[in-house]
């Protein structure tokens, strides 16, 4: 009985935590690569096409705005085009009064499309990968207590706050964030609200920059409209958000160690565990 009791699944799990493998996350790994690369490539194509597309959308009036929103939603949701270039297109083609609401509707629709697409593509793979690593599991549960199958929406406000924070930096990757949040089964309502709140400021800035472009819009023309504070403030915000998330994750792990939920000594002993067996 004693020997059987000493072969728990905790030993293999502890040994795996020190070495995170790409294969741990199944289909979520290749999906993340696609979500990282495709929008960047699509952005170059879109910026080159905006001088042709924008006047036609503007001439179409309301139908052009609706078409813009629909294409924005589909292409961003499928990780084909980046939200930055499309928000700039909205400001350039329709002005801030119509371009900003259009961009907001576009990325919100895109986030919902991306959410369900990621859920269908990854299934339970990412969540199972997280659960193989106790510290990762603790952080995910702490950040997103309002998840499917994880209680009766007991952590809505915390989940909403974390999602808003993750979405806030101007360089927060839209498609990858959709994939990660959907893969760990964050509930759709805080996902959608947090996405809208977090992305509103940067979308407003980019749409406004689009309105400042005179003549044909291009990558260089758009870059010339950026104020001097744009880059340093963006970097500062990104660093601040990373530090806040790191601190919250560290506190969650320390709390789990104090409660005995995870073993404080296990991470250091993990590399020796396979050899000891």
C-alpha cells in the first residue's frame, strides 16, 4: 500500500513542469504560429491597397461603412489582417465620427469570430497543456476565474479586469490574444466586454491618425502622423502591463504555496525526478 501510494501522478506532473514543450499544447501551438504571422503579412498588403480601397468605400456611403465593418470583422477574426491597419483605414475613409465606431464594431465582431474559431480549432488541447504545469494552472485560474465549467461566474469582475488589461497595450497582438483567451475557455461575456474596453483607446488613436493623412495613405504617411510621444508612451504602457501581470501571477503562486495547493520545493526538484526513478 505504501509503495502504491508513493507513485502518484504528481511526480510525473512535477517533472514536466520544469520543461515546457511545444507539443504540450497540441493544436494550439501551430494555431498560435499562424495567428502571429498571417496578420503581419496581410498588413503590408492592406496598406498598399488602401489608396484604392478607401475612396471606393467612401463613395459607397452607408453601404461602404457596413462593408468595411463586415470585412474588418471577418479578416481580423480569421487572423488575415491586423486591426491597426484596418482602424487607420476607417479613420482615413470615413473620418473619426464614423470611422471609430466602425472600427470598434469591426474588431469586436472579429474578436467573437476569433473566439469561436479558436475554440473549435484547439478544443481542450491548450487547457490540458496548462494543467500539466501546476504553476501555469494556478495563474490561469487566478487570472480568469470566470471560465466555462469553472463555477457559476464567480469571478466575472476579475476576469473582465485582466482581459481589459491584456488588451490595453498598443502592441497587444489581437489574433494571438483571441486564441489564448478562447483556448483557456474564458467566458464569452467578459471576453467581449474586456476586448471592447481594452482596445478602445488604441483604436481611437489609430483611427484619428488615419484622419490626419493627406493625400494617399501609406505606411510612411501614417507613420508621419504619429506624435513624438506615441512610441515611448506605448512602450511604457506595455512594460507597465507586463509588470502588473507578472506581479499578480507571482502573488497567485505564493498564495497557492502557502495554502499547500502546490509544493514550493517541487520546481527545484523536478529536473532530478526522472533520474531518481
